[in-house]
C-alpha cells in the first residue's frame, strides 16, 4: 500500500465522514443499492449496531483524514448465525486503487478469530468487477448469484454473494 494508514474503531464523531464516503459511491451505481444520499441521522441506528468486540466498524485514516471504512454486520439477525458476518468496505475516491481495500480485507480476516467469526460474506453487485476481484484474491468463492434482483436507473443488476470460511 502506498500510504501510511491507521485503522481504528469508529466513533460517533466519525459518522459524517463515513456517510460522506458512502454517499460518494451512490452516483456510480456500482457499490450500493441506495439511489439517493443517506443522512448522518438515518445511519445512527446502523452505527449503534456495531461494537468493537462483536461487529466492529473501523475507519482508516491517512494524515488524520478518514480515507475509508470497513464494517462487520450480522448475517440474518438470528443467534445461530453469530459466527457469520457480512463485510462492507468503502474507500474515499482519492484512495481507490491504492491497496487500501486489500489492507482492510486482510485485517478483517486476521481479526475474525478474536471476534469468533468463522464465515465471512460479501454482497457485491455482479458488475462491480474491482470488488469481486478483491474478494476473490483472498479466496472468497461465489456462493450465490441472484440475477436481476436490483434495478438502478432502469438497468437490472445481479447480486453475487461471495463467501469464505476463515477457521
């Protein structure tokens, strides 16, 4: 990676930067199924669903600026799935392609034993080749393919679920 990056647990004060990075991906129609920007206030419950010891939300900083984030999210919301987590990675446009996604995904995999996570999932649009390639580099495999389940600007898009056992 070409930057010196610090990764830490997010605080509520980081939420505006997290939301800004998230919202910056919406117009590209590659990363999220949201079609309009979200507000900081609307993301507070999502933020509160995270905890450093179970479902962390990390921010990556470069020279004091948040340049990306990664979240672990519970899969399906039932206790029997506690050892499975969905990952989301969002990178500021100035840092895309510089290895930050690779760095964050590697850190997430390494942290799984401490979180008692045995299975990781990535929910990725079928046309999001950069994200699919990133996850595949780490040994994630296609576990599900949902054709034409999302519609963005009148174009139907596939959802691919990639999975990896990390134990």
